[in-house]
C-alpha cells in the first residue's frame, strides 16, 4: 500500500507556433485540458504498477476537481482522503511553442489549502509501506506528512520539485530523495551528478538521481553507487517521466525487490511513458512494465 501526499492540477495546455509577447494576441492551434500535478501523477503511476494507493490532498469544488477525482479513481487510486474544498482546483497554464519550448504559470488553488494533515490522514500514512511526497503543496504539510510517516516507521520518498531549499526537519524525516539531475545540482551547487548525489548523502540515507535518457544513479550510505541505464527508446513526450519513475520505484521497493531490480523496473515504466503523449495518460500498467522489463 502506497500513500501519496501532494498536488492535483488541471494542466491547461495551449499549442502555438510562437508564444505571444506582452500586448500581443496570437491564434493558437490547439487547447487541451490534461489532469496532472506531481502528487496525482505519482499516485496514478503507483496504482497502475499494481499497488493499492491512497491520494491525500485537495481539489476545488469546480468541474476540474470532479474530473481530477474521476481520473484518479479510474486508475484505481483511493480518493477518500482527497478533500474537496471551496474554490478552484489547482491549475497549470502551459504554452507550448513549435520548438517544444514552454512557459508555465502554476496557480495552486486547492493545493494551497493543504497546509496541515486532516483527521484520518495519519491512519492512512501509518498503514502504508511508503509515503510519496513532492513540493507542490505548502511545505508545512510536507513536513508534517514526513514526520508522521517517520513516527510510524513508514518509508518516505521525496521528489524535491519544484526545487527549493529543504528545511532540516524535512531532510531528517526523508529516507529516499529522488531529484532529477537539475534538482540535484541546484540543491548541492555541484555540477557533476555523482558529486551531487554524494553530497546529498550527507543529508539523507538514500538518493536516486534520475538522468533522463541515461538512466539513474543510486547511492546509499555504506554501499557502492549503482548506475542503472534507461532502455533505449525514441521519446515523443517526456512529461511525467520522473513521476512514473518514482511511483513505480516505490511499488517495487514496497514489494521488496532488490534495489537494482527496482530501479530497472522504474526505468522500464518511465521508458514506456516517454514513448506516448501525455503525463498520467501515458503511464503503463503492470503487465506492460513486466514486458518491457523482460525485453
Ligand atoms: P524528470 O522527468 O523529472 O525531469 P528525468 O528527465 O531524469 O526526470 O527522467 C526520469 C526518468 O525517466 C529517467 O531516469 C529515465 O528512466 C526515464 N526517461 C526520461 N527520458 C527518457 C528517454 N528519453 N528515454 C528513456 N527513458 C527516459
């Protein structure tokens, strides 16, 4: 059983040949609404990988909120601990241009109300094998969640995104930190991912740095570093690759797969997701992960 404490967002994606400058109006090509948010994405990845998953967080009492809840439930995520609050759901306003460049405005909406644990959350966290956390809800709740998990001996997995300084009490309650390369470098000021990973080990006991198409690097105190390559695939959309990786990794570790195997499993799932359009929509189900893993 995996618990996720984090964000749900509706991504409002506009495709244009060239993004408008201030004062300019342009005609775009396409508009899509895509359920997202790092918390929801990791929850969906974990559920599709075969775990029972509970999502803790909040959506607004608007149409987006209902659709976000439906999307989670459709992938088998339990939403009993996902609150519906007065006001808008979280949204991300994304403009994608023809060169694949993007600009994004995130409005936290309901995610911003998740600044403490609700009654009942402690019970779900305590019964989980792992609690997955990211930084798209107020830090106070992330800290409270991590400390609650720690108190119950539940493994905490933190994705430090959007990257920001991590308070000591959060680091003290984090078991596994999973930054991408940019986040690892930003957190440590080291430019080499290996050095960054080593520096992060001074703060938490286990670190996985994801390295895009290269794969991932695992380091733990007192163990040899592991480099696990990503399958070679042709990527069409890498949105949500990191969330697929983390959600799947947590499931594999909860099943007590050895670390190298768990990392390969996560890489297999992420490799499938980058070959398809969309974030959560592109996430694979367990039989597909196993087929890719065994390929
Ligand atoms: P994020 O999506 O958070 O920026 P990364 O770019 O490091 O993180 O990607 C996360 C994981 O997704 C990688 O460790 C890798 O397993 C997988 N991945 C990402 N891009 C590719 C790719 N082009 N080919 C295969 N796997 C990929």
